[in-house]
C-alpha cells in the first residue's frame, strides 16, 4: 500500500496553471513518487508526458542547452501540448535562468520540476522566476499522513473522532513516529534493522552528495559533529560562539553551515519574539529538525528506547513541524519567547495583529502555566494554550492569517 500525500491534490490542481510547478524538499521525501503518480494520472487521461531525471546520465544530454531540450520535447510531442517533468533539477547549473528562458518562449508545454533542497530552488529560482513559478514544499510524511497510512485510510477526514475513541492506539502510533520519523522508506521498512539501515543510507547520501558538495568539504566530520550538537539541543537556545569553540571553527563558518543545513531541508531555525523591553532574549535562534527520525539517528537514539526527556523534545519538534505546515502558506510567523530571568514559552505565533502563545508538554494535567498567563497579560495576546500528547490534534488548529 502506498502512502498518500496531502500535497498531491494541490499539485494536480496546479497542472492547469501556466506557471512552472516546482516541488522542493529533502532527499527521499517522496518527490519522485509524486511525479510518477502525476504522470500516471495524466497518461490515464490521454495527455502527453515526458520525464527527464538528471540523476540518469543518459537524460543529461537533453538539457545541455535550451535548444536541446526543446528539440527533444518537439520530438516526443510533435509540437502538440504536453507536460514536461524534470526530476533533480538542482543537477543543472544555472537552473533558474535555464527555466526562465524556456518559460518566456511561451511554448505549449507545462513544466513540473523537482529538486532536493538545492540553493537554486530555494534562492535563485525564487528571484529569477518571479511570477513564473509556484513552489510546493514537500516534507517527509507528517504524523497525520502516517496515521492515515497505518489505519488503511479508514478514518480519513474523521481524525478527531478516531483520536477521541482510540486513545491507546494513537499513543502507540505517536510513540512509533517519535522514534522513527516520517521518511517514506523508513516507514515502509518492516523491521527495526531495515529502518536503521535505511535512515543511515539517507543520512550518508545527504552528507556525501549534497552538503559536502555545496560546502566544498573534503571531510564531512565537522558537519556531522554540528548536527550531533544540534540534535542534543532541540528546543534550546543555539549559542553560535559555543558551537564554534567546540567545533574548532569560526562563528561565521558556523552561521554559514546552519544556513546551508536549513536551505537543504535538514533543520529549521526560529527566532525569538521580542518587543525590545530589555528583559527578553532577542538574538539566539532555536533549531528544530525537519524529520524526527533523522534527529534520532544523528543523536544515536534511533533504534533505542527514548528517555522521557528525548520523548518530550521530540514531541515539541513534532508540534513545531505541524505548526510550520499550518502557517507555510500564510503571513504568520513562529517564534519562541524567553526572558533573561528564565521565563519561557515554547512557541509564539504572530498572525497579523494576533499573538498566540503555545506551551508544549508531552504530559500535563494542570492549569495553564504561569508563563502563559503572564505573557497574555503583558502582550495582550490570545489566551495561551497547553498542547499535550492527549489534546494536540484539537489544539493545533490555529486562527492564522492567510
């Protein structure tokens, strides 16, 4: 059985738009699977398609120039309308200018391209293809997609009722997800040993093929050490100077590495919420991993029983990922809040004029923490929420600004 992705219907809908469809996301998160699914859908409806995968040597010759590609498309489509798919577009140098030039010719072809978190996709394409593209960010499988898959899609669209009734089963699914994360190949691996081998392959492929090449590193140990330090500090302040001292590199180099790790879909950084009162921490970021299983692998806890502290931080990471997914197409921003005297709130959502403070506790039976009440009074925010493993499926829905 395949894992359905919630992004799929949005990609289908965008096929009718003239703009280039760009699917961006981490290596092996399911981009090629979605492309093949879309191609099958189009072919079933009698549409012409062409797939070029730039990981395949034979296909690279067709994009050495814009003329080569157009000649290949005309050969396949006979000058008629069709859909052109280019997988792993980051392998093409100056991909943004290459695509811009073809798009501006006004040919009767729809282009759908994908890439594994390259700088071209996240930076240059964003600027050079303004008004010519829409980027769809695909993450690894979300927790709700995971539960849908585990329950054979029997409760699709009825999650709240299912979660209310099957509390023990949901807890088991949550425990599994907090251990192994959401990479499709990991989820589909039947044994722990195979899951471990799969996540190792994904990580090594990323370090060796992506990040080391981008940073021009002969040895990747420093990247691994940095990721290990970050994995140990999920949900805590990141001190750039301390990381630089531990790693034996400069602070600007640490900042550069963090920027690359974020642009290649491994981590996300969030900044502090501040109104410049003098008591708030206003500079240090916090880091969360795009995939919890990868975080556990780096932390050497992937196939081991997690401590209560690790479960708590992984759950906080999960909530961040769910929040990020919810606000990704809006003007809302996720922050954290912390003062110099130790008052802290895990997440503060700024959504237009609304401010929504959220505290994450894996288990919690008490009333709202003092920090939430104090924050709400001081900043005239929305009432604070405590998100727990028992109520997160209800509390995660926020009134955000689109």
